[in-house]
C-alpha cells in the first residue's frame, strides 16, 4: 500500500481525486495492518521533497484509525522523519486530525492520553518553531526588498549563500559584501 500511495502521489492526479481514491483504498485495508502502515508512511516522508507528497502522506496517515496506544507510539517513533514537514499547514492539519481522532475514542482509553499528549506537544512545538522561522525570514526578506540594512543582525553574521526569493542578485551581493 505505501508504494501505491507514493506512485499515486507522483502521478499527475489532482489532490481531490487522490483523496477520493485513497479513501476508497483505505476502506479495504484490514485493521491489523495499520500499525505497520503507520511506520511505513512515516518513513516515506524522508524520501519526499515536495510539499504535495507531504500532504498526500499526511492525508493517508489521517485515514488510519489510531485506536491503540501502539499506533500512536509508531507515529511518535516516526516523528523525526517528518518533524520538518509540519510547517506545511495541511500536513499540520492532517496530523492534528489524528490527535482529535485519538481523543474521540469512546470509551476513552486512559493509557492513550499521555502518548497523545506527547505527540500533540511535539507537533505544536515544531509548528511554533517553524512559524517563528517563517516570520523571521519574512522580516528579513521585507527588509532586504526595501533596501534597509537594519534587520537586527549580529556582528559577524553573514547572509552569504542565502538564496532569498524575490531579491535581485545585486542586492544579495551587496548584503554579502557588507561584511
């Protein structure tokens, strides 16, 4: 199944059609295979460089039931493979949906609460860090575009090698030569 997910993600299928196909396929999967599916999907994040692929994998993860402590443990164990992907809003949303799904299990399973809480804390922590980096990057880009040099840089810092979208190369060169 993970191979099908990857191949479908790489095919030129719009995201809505992809989701419809995946919903259908996930209805056919036996629940006993879900924990290994979680692990394999988490590993797929490592091999995917495109945000579309990240969204597709996160969507597929959100289709899994996550009814046991073991399934959340697999998700947590795989976190290093996708922690940098939670910056993508849809990826964060799909992973947050998994948390909601785990909390909605009736009757609640007390052994799941700590692991769900741990996963949620990690997810929010990396999302917050990413948002902070994006905010700082936006400020720097804005300052560079305006031609301002007061961007709060430390003495000895450099922007050498920084590829800033929307900033003409001469401006980057000028910034780099100021050090």
